[in-house]
C-alpha cells in the first residue's frame, strides 16, 4: 500500500490571474476619479462665479443708493449703477435689475433704499451625471440705503482721479477713531482678495499691516493688500469695503465766505511773529500772510481770510478759540465772494496766487464756534481751486487742535503725534509719521454726513 502524500506539504494552487477584470476595474476607478475631480472643479468655478455676482450686486446697490442719497431720480440712479456694473464688475445691463424700493426683505417698500439683483447663466457640462441640468441660472441680491452709524468720516479723500487716494508710508501708527474713505478709482484687490478693475495703482495703499487703524475703510477702487487694513481692536470685524460708492463732498454746497457771512473787510496786512519776545493779538479780517515762528500769538474769535499767502505756524505759543482760516487768492472779493463762488465742482483752472497751511508746533486752536454759521466747526478752509498742501506735523494733546480741515483740491499730509480732534476732507491724504497719532472726534463740532451702506 502506497503512502499518501503529506497534505501539509502540498502547495495551494496558484490563483488564476484575470487580466481583463483588472483592466476594467482600473478603467472604472480612473473614470470615477476623473469625474469627481471634474465635479470639484465645476463646483469651485460655480462658487467663484457666484462670488463675482454677489460683489456686482453689492457694489451696484451701493451706487444706486448713493445716487438716491444725492436726490437723483430713480432712472438716473439706475443708469449710474448699470454703468458702474459694466465698467467695474463686467456685468451687462441685461444681467442687472433694480427695485426702487426693495420688493422683499426687511426694507421692502421703504423709500430711499434700493434692491439690486444680478443674474447670469452658468453652464455645468457634468451636472447631468448627478441628475442635474447642464445649464443653470445663478442669482445674487443686495440691498443698500441710508443708515445711521456710530462714527463720522474723519479722513476723507475726495478726488476719484488721484492714485492712491489714501497713502500710508510712515513707520508710526495712525489710529482713526472713525471712518477713512477715498473716492480714488485705483485698482488692486477688494476685501475678499478679488481683483478690482481700475486705473493702474491702488485706491488706497499701505506699506505694512497695522500702520493705519480705523472703524471703517471705504475705497471706491481697490487696495494693495487687504490684510493690511485693520480695525481698532484685535479681532474686530473686517473694516474694509472696496468698490464702495463715491462719497459725496459734505461741503459741496458750502457758500463762499463773504462779509454777509461774517468776514470782516478790514485790511490787516501780514500777521507776523518771529521773535520770542513778541506778544501779539490778531483780529479777524483780510491778511496777506500769517507767519508765526516764535513769541506769543492769540487769535481773537472769527474768520481770518489769507489772500495770496499762507498760514504758517511753526513755533511760539499759539492759541485761538472759535477761529477759521480761509486761504484764497489775491483776487478774492470779501464783498461779493468772487471769483471763488464760481469754482463749484469744476477742476481747478484759476491762475490766482494762493498759499497752503503748515502747523508743525503745539497749538491750542478750535474751529469756528458760531453754530448759526455754515462754517460752524471749520478750522482750515481753502478756496476750492486752491491746490496747495495742508501739512500737519505737530505734537498735540487732546482738545488742542480741534475742528474740520476742508481742502477740496489740496492734498493733506499728516505726520504729527498725540491726538488731533479733527475731521479732514481733502483731495488726498498721506500719513508718513514716525510717531503714533490718533484722529478722534472728541468734542469737535464736526459736520455729520449721511452715508449709505450695504444692508442685505
């Protein structure tokens, strides 16, 4: 009898290799992976397009609401918003619709508010794979209108063509306990990091993070780096709003100073103090120049018109409560306000000689205090065609520099330290200080501005 083989020594049969099955499974897996990747890419593309449409809805609603805020008709507001959307958001008129007032939401039926709806077809070739449709319609909606705010505009750059409108290059920090706004149409990025179409350069430009802090930043164009624009406290909500509607000049209808509005027609010559031993009291009237480098100088309350010269305060002991300095040309008439009263919203074209303003020493000055006057609260006011700079570089303590600075076509440079109780409305604003400065309202009598905001 033959011995049976030891089963423990028997090798199991080799598995049968089925090459065709492996290839099929590989092909199926690869197809599924490619399809999933394609679907993810489609979803990402749809999300990006939805974000673009929402940005368009937000910005066009703001433009339309701002036009209404300027007393424009709904047809004018609609046209302005459509033109803005086509220029800066790339949306056609057929993609935009507006409701004056909104037709839904908490602001439905409220006059002065506007609802913007943006629609755009979107093709998704792989959607049928998941049971969807190839072509769909994307929608975005926004509502904008007037809203009371807890902070005033303390730094406002008016000129849309100045690039950038807000520039910060100093090593110190400027803290604005209010809003910073610029109408500059410079390009760059918005608060979400998306590109903003605009003129080369940036609407607002900072050289480093934390250099400029504010309750809110409104930029009609874009910025160089949205992460640089920070709120007043750590962890505060993003204060940056790009593609913002143009902020109207709050002093657009301010009348030219004349004798009927408080200007003294007395000729005072030059107000000058350059010796430490000088003790000078200046009175309101018409000056050719005001220069103080030393001594003690007191400005009596009233309006100081400087025709052709400058306001230069660089030293000495200087004080004045309830004063306004109006810097104009040599051809200014105190009786009739000519030729200043013809400036309006026009671009400067006057050949009249005019000067600027420089304050580089500690002062104790507060703006015009007549609450019945259109100039109430104004400290420095330049003729609209005056393009000379306003330079504020002095160290100040709270309530020592108090009021509003208005220079429609003149640039502002800040490089001081301490606290300024100021509102600055100028062509352009530059911060280049090496120390820390705070702009705050304090007890300053500032002009309130009615602003529109994105509400839904």
